C-alpha cells in the first residue's frame, strides 16, 4: 500500500456515515477503487521498478481521498516518493511541515501562474533544483473550487515557487520534435471525462503531474504516468451509465510502452 492507499484507509476510519457518491453501489477494489471486474492493480508497475528523482506531495481536500474517481493515487502508483496528507485550514500537521523543511527536498507548488502575486517566483519551462536537492511537487488535490481555497488559505506554502505549465505545450509535441514515437495522447485539452468542468484547460491531478515530470526532464516517467492515467480513465468508465469516452487503445498503448521503453 502506498501513501494514498494509507490515507484512504485513515480517512475512512474517521467517517461516521457511509460516503455516498455516484456509483456508490458498485463493488470496488479497495486499492485502485475501480469496479472489481475492471481492477487494474495487477497491471501497475512493480514496486521499485520506476526510478525518479522527483517527489510528489498530495494535499488532499477532506473527501477527495474517498472519491473513486480521484487520480492523485495514480501518481503514487508510479512515483515511489509520493506523500499524501489531508488538508486542514486550522490544524497544524507536524509531519507535513517536517517534510516541507527537509533539506533534501526543494518544494514547488503546482498551480496556474495567474494566481501568483508579483513577488512570487513562477517557473513555466524547465525545473532545475539547487545542487544536491530533489524537486518536491505540491499538488492541491480536490475540485477547482477546493484547490483555490487550499492555495489561498495555506500560508506555510507561500514561500515556495510556483510551477505552471502552458496547456498548449504538450508531451505529444515534444515527442514529435525528438523523433520519438507518438504514443502518449497528451494534448492541450484534458481527456478526463469522468468529472464535468466548465473551465477551459482544466486537467486531472495525474495529467498535471505528467506535465510536471516532463518539465523536470523525466520524459519517460511523464509518458508512463500519462498512459497509466489513460488505462484508469477507460476502465473507470466501463462501470458508469454513460458512453465510455476513454481511449479504447489505452491498455495496448500502456503495455507496449512498458514493454519497450528504456530509461529517461
């Protein structure tokens, strides 16, 4: 069990009532949270098979970790150093603060640049850490309304630079320029159709993380996470009462990638 699995179990124990949402009658796997007949746990990369210099810190809004549709867990499936905490406006979390102040990490908050004040450092291209440090990307995991609230009401994050990507710059384009096979379907629009959004260029947490990894130079891991998201997205929609808008070739593309790609 990785950090998001553990946080899910912890949050479930705090509940005094059953969390109700769309698809609540579906019998789900306790780990991937998909319908049991569409479980993808056996397809996930094996433990210690992915090498990454990056770390991710998921700050999850209260009920976000309970939602089967959450994609933050997909990051933890791929990136070994993924940490997960429940966000609180008032309660001080010493474990979280210790991680943010650990000298081996250089924290960045991943958020749109238009929300940064004039003094805030914003990185929109390559992410380069100080010598000897590793990037720790802070993801505000929740609905867009919840993410904005976390951004505004977390003063302990104010000192960290923002990483913001251009949605018009895609992994797909970078692959083409390098002559690599165009297997990753990332583009300027989100493929996440499980949740509705009225905002242009609003991406799922896992899609954003894939772009951030690409900005650090971990292009293979970025594509792996992106393709893993595609598998989850397609399998999830098999158990909902609507047309499946996921990629029908998701599993084939993912298996082809992990079977034939080398290191970053």
